[in-house]
C-alpha cells in the first residue's frame, strides 16, 4: 500500500524542482536579453544586480556559452564581461566595407605589441625596447582605436605616464584575457619571429588584471588636465 505521505512528499519535491528549473530558465532568458541589448560587453556584476537574488551568474553564463558555441553567433567572455560576437569561422561573410579599420603601420603594431606584453610601460621604456623614438602620432592612433589607455603614473623622477591595453583591445583580437596572448612558440609557429632570434630572447607574461602596481599612482584630474585630456578647471571649451 502506497503511503499518502510519501506521495505528498514526492509531489512537493517535484513541484519544487520544477519551480527551480523555471527560475533558472527565466534567469537565462534575462541574462541573454541583457547581453544582446548591450553595445558593450556586460560584466557579471551588472547581470547579478538585475537577476533574481542568489542567482549563480557564472553558471548561467557558462551554460549560455555552451548553447551558443556551435551557432553562427557565439557568447564570448572578455576580461570578466560577456558579449555576443559573430563566430570566428563566419567572419568572412560579414561585410565591413563601410567601416573597415585602416591597417596599422609597422611602428604602431610594434608599439601595441610592446604595450600588450610589457604593461604597465612608459613611453621611454617603449623607445628603449624598440631602439627608436616613438612619435606621439603613433600613440594617438592606438588610443583613438580604443586599444591603449593611460593607466597611471610611475613613482619615479618625472612621474612618467604608464600605458596599458583596454577591454576593446581584447574584444577586437578575440582574447578573453591577457593570458591568451600568444607565447614565444606560438609566435614562432605563425612565422612572426625570425628563426635566428637571440638565445636569451623571451616574451614577458602580461599582467592578469587592471590593478595598479606598487610603483604606480592613479591618474588624477590634474594629470588629465596636464595630458590635455580635460580642459583645466575653471575654464570652459567653446
């Protein structure tokens, strides 16, 4: 004989599991809509503020990522944030004639690579690595593209500005984080390094986060004014 209590417990458990499943599905739908509607990568913190309390945002995003993996649009992670992007193998069908980015000069590519691998790095340090002076125009091009930014100021005489890459840099080059930058063997395999490089040549491991290092101070309002990024306080631009 079936115990009525056992039947009730089973029904309650089934209803509870069903509610939990519906709540997870609804949370996935909300997260999917928020990322789809945003023109910029969406942080997990932003999602957590808009999803039901105690939602496992990370688990939801990983499930969505797996769901979209075989599709024409992929859900990708960019430095802790999420965005929809065209599948890499289908990029050739997307026409970009109207907004094609001008190819970077060799100098700009060299400077971008040095900043990516050596950040935080100053202009003087870039020039020391390259062995030639770096024009302000080269840095302007990289900043206008949104791939390079001022990080802080080095705690050394003259307090030089330090440079680093941006989230847009990772997004453009299809990187989730800086640790995904190609290493020495990958660069050799791609033919980007000469086979006769010095025996002691090495590629540094880039920083894994945007936090200032011990020898950096944050950029202040006065610094921005000095760098010409803001109009001095008390004045207005026409």
